[in-house]
């Protein structure tokens, strides 16, 4: 009868005396009348969760459950979402045989003496058999406390919605609604209030309404539940005094102090809401289950000094801190499956040993499905661990020191990235198997069965360690194909020859080659003794060195090679830029040679007396006979000059195919300047050329 619109359970609701199972969940039931279940005395399971049943004596009359003496399972969770309240103890106390009870909690939950009547739910002696006793539901506050019957030994808080939830006005209200009502509902439905105060906030009419409502509601909120975050444009004097009266100084955060570290600001703000769990009268509690509650943080746990088994699996524990387990000295079993421990990168690598240090009696730890790659290899030191479950992570080998776990009986490394084990690890595992009959689970790992893993594959077949599921595992060959470890064991000698035969052949060939080289070397030493001595002496610097040429060794900075057709441009425009403005000393044949002299000698002398050669290539230059002589002499002289001694300026009428290949072979591309690229900026062209001329190349 779930998922209907039933609002009230009246007297003699059902005339079904043989009924065993009744589901009334997900309705709108608000009250149970006395005698509602008179005609359902054989009922064993009753589901009233997800309704509107408030936990009080009006909703639950004292004798409403009196007929249900065979009831074993009762679900009342997700009904009462108040922060404070009391339980209808007299009604619940009538359920003598209930074995499972799911019920909501308040900020501080107090299970009164009426619950002690549930002898199958709350165990009354420390020696009684452990069973599923009570499940606390709907934990939805950052801090909560539980007052339990003094002799309770087993407690589970599972599949709740714990965590920090934010109410944002622009996200969690309906557009076009009543603004004032939305503000009031948002504040009244929140456990804490964070106000981000800027100058515009203080001047806004609706924001002032928010402040007044917060001040008004502060009387029902716990101390420290109002937080102020001040933007840089807000002064303390601008904050309304009524607001400051209800805010503690430690709850005020100035953004100016966190400039450039905004992430740290919000981290400090939300650290105020870390999870502190308080248990009262829990001295006999031995088992606690917090699985799948959505806990982001575990700050401190109080009142569980005798707790031996703890399950926090399924919680995204990104906010776990070093001292989370400091108050649990009696813990022997810890389950942290699927807890996101791999998300705080390197957390367990840096803090794992400190986290587990207080757990001196820990015998079993489960870290399954956490995405872990590594952790502190000494994390398990000084603990009598017998069972370690590291399955469904990303370990490539055993991530801890096996010598620190001398009592280890079971190690689960299934579904990781293990390829093989080292010789040291195999030896230590064998010792543990001899002492404690060790069981090792490697299922789901793609092992390597290459030549370098031969010892590991053979160990899987011969070890005394109990392998799960067996000694046969899938493995990957060196060629990328799949095989299994049994095949490699059965054909061990054949595969050994295949692996090491190549190495032996390579060693034999190498030895033969070395012998030949030694013989050739001996011949060379005898036949070319003088040449070898010369090479050795030159290698160690015993040779005459010539000082490299520098710019100051030449009377001219640059020889300008050009065609007679370009006389006017070279001797006036170019000369004015390079010599008059940029201070480059040029050799110009029409100015610096004697008229009527030998043209070839003048060209040779000009090039040899210049630090660099600058050729102005136009189509007439390429076609001129004496210009070709200049090119040939330039190429010839380049062998004695440093790299970069030849520069080319290409005008637009030059066809690239007409340029001499011999010239291009001795000119670097960065020393070729195309006039077309410097159109309308000729001064930059000559400035860059002058820089190249004046540069001393190494």
C-alpha cells in the first residue's frame, strides 16, 4: 500500500489476522489511532517510513503497537525532520520481539528507559550474542549526539544523508515567488547561516530584511551557528550592532586577510562544521556501523572507548584528519571500503601512519575500492593485523612492509595492477605462510609472464601460500597476447631456453666481436703508431691553435658587392644609412679603389680586408660577369672566416633560381634579407643588417 495518499490509520484498520507483511511507506500518514492494528496480530514486518509521523505520544498512542507481539521488523525513519524532540517510549516499549528498528534522530538523541524493554533489539548483557540491534536513520546535521541504553553492544547508522547542505536563495527558491517567505523559509530550514557582507549587501533593502530575520531566528539556533564573511569594502563599523550581538568573534572572517587564498578562506569557514560525534552511555558498545551516510569529515568521536568494530565504508571521507581515531583505542576491526581515500592525493602516504597510530589492537582493516596507488609503507607498524583487504585499488605491488605485519593471515590484493612480486616479497610471504598459514588473493590482476618474471611464475606453483582462487592466473606475454601461469610452469625449461638462449647467443657474438676488435686494434697500433700518437696529443690539446678572427682585425666592417647599375642607390642611400647613421665602416669599390687599377685585385683586397661581405643581389648583379667573380671570391674566402660572415640583400627583381647554389651553401637563412618584407620601413632593414655586421660570431 506504499506510494498512495493515505493520511490516517484508524481503529481496526485491517481485518487480516494472518497478515505477515504490511508496507505503508511513502504516504502522508500523520497519526495512528489506538487499536489501528487490532486485526493484524500476526504481522512480522511493518513499514511506516517516509510519511509525516512525528515522534510523540499524540501520533503514537501508548497501546498502538500492543497487538503486534510477533512484529520483528519496524521501519519508522524519514518521518520526523525536526531538530529536537522526544520518543514515544511507551508505544515502542510494547514491541517485545522486534529485532530491527529504523528510526529518526534529533540533534541530541536520547533513548530513554522505555527502549530497554526491547530485549531483542537492545542487548541487556555484555556477553549476549551480537546481532542487528538498532539502526539510526535520517542523520542530517553537522554535529549530533546519541544517548544509548548503557548495555548496547551493536549499533548501525547506515544509508543516511549526512553532510553539509547549502540553501542558496537564487538556486533553491522558485522564481517569481514571495521573496520574504522564501527568505524566512530558507533561514528557518537551515541549521547554520553564512552571510557574505559587501557594501551593496548592507545597502540592499531585502538584504537588510535577511539580517533582521537572522537576528530574530538566532534565539533558536545553537551558539556559533551564524558566520560572517566580510568583503574588502566593508568595515566593522558598517555592520548592524544587532547582528554583531549574536555573532561570536571567531565566526567573523575578513576576505582582506585571505587575499589570493580564497580557497583557504572557505576551508576555514567550513571547518567550523566538522563532524563531532558524541555517544552517551555507550561503554558496552562493541560494534558501530556508519556505512553510506555521506560523511565528508570525521573530526572526533567521543564515548566509544570500548568499541571494537567500526564500519565507515561508503562515505566520501575527503575531510578525514590525523586524529580521527584517537578516541578509539579498543578498535580491532576497521572497514573503510569505498571511502575516497585516494582523492586527497598522497594523504595516506604522508599521514597514514599517524592516522592509525592509536589503533594498537587493530586486527583487521579493509581499504577496498579507494583508488589508492600508494600509502606509507610503515602504516601498519605495531599492530597485530591478521587481515588486510586492499582489493579494487591501483597498487602495482605490495604497498607496505611485510616485516611490520608478523601476524598476517589474509592479504587481499585482488583487482589491482599487480604485475609480479619481488624476490624479497615472495620470501617474506613464504615465511608468513609457514607461521600463520597465510592466504593471498591475486584474482583480477593481469600478471606478466615475460622472461623477467620467470621466478615469480614458478613461485606461484611452488609456494606454500594459499592462493585464491588457485595458483592459475591470467598473464600477459611479451608479445601482448594472453596466456596463463600454468602453461608457463608446465613448459618452464622450454621457455627458459627461449628467454636466455637469445642472451647467450648475444653474449657469444659480442665476445667474438670483441676478439676481432682487439686483433684489429693491435694491428692498427703497430701499423699506424705515429698517427695514433698524433691523434692522442691533439685530443689532449697538444697542438698549435690559431686565434679566431675578430672584427677589430679588419680595417673595414663590410665589403659591399653590387652591380654598377645600382651605383646611385648603394653609394648614396645605403651608405648614408649604414655609415653616417649606424657607424658601419664600408668598403665601396667606387670610392675606396684607385680608378684604372686591376679590378680583380681590388675585389680580392676589398673582401680580404673586410670583416663581413654584404652582397646586394639584383637581377643586373646576377647577370654581371664581375659580380659573378665577387660571388666566387666570397665563397672561397668563407672557409677562413667565422660562420655568418656573408650577408645577402635580395631585391624584388631577383629570381631565386638565378642565385648561385655555391653561395647559398655558405649563407645561413637568417642572414638573407628580402627588401620586399621591409616595404615602407627601410630604416629597420639597414638597422638589422648593421647589427649582423657588428656581431662577433663564435
